[in-house]
C-alpha cells in the first residue's frame, strides 16, 4: 500500500518514511510543492495532509489529485511523528490485511 504525505517538517522526511515502512507502507513525502507535483504523486492508496505546515494551494492540488485516483484523504493539523503513527494505526483498523484495504475513498479528519 502506498502513502503520500503532503506537508510536514523537512527535517522529519526520513522519520516519516521509516514510520510508514514500519506499518508496511511505501511512502512519498512532499514538504513543499515541486514543479511537477501531479506527475510525482502517482496513484496512492492513502494521502495524509499535514495542514499546519502546507500552503492552501498545495492542499487544493493534493486533494484534486487524490480524488482523481480515488485515494483516501486524511487531514491532520499536527505534523508530529506520533500523529502520523496514530493516523496509520487507525486508517485500516477494520481491514484484515493492509494489502487488501476495503476503505472507500473519503475525506476525513482524525486529529
């Protein structure tokens, strides 16, 4: 399962990836908006938006891309590592396997 993290602290880039890896997810992290964001984002299964540390333009672009590929979107104000761990542990709590996630594309806020 792939996760795209939009926003957050640039210095936490590697920690975000390690946390995702510990849950069995592949992660792409975008602290800033690259020029070719639409091409780099790919087709994730889950998109995490750290709304405190990201521009409104990047949030709008990320949500648009998530709706294009039917990805679940989770918005979180905090960009801490504990917040990310909580989001990932709660995301598919009802699913038996992360590879076969039964979640519907939705917009939700968990923190």
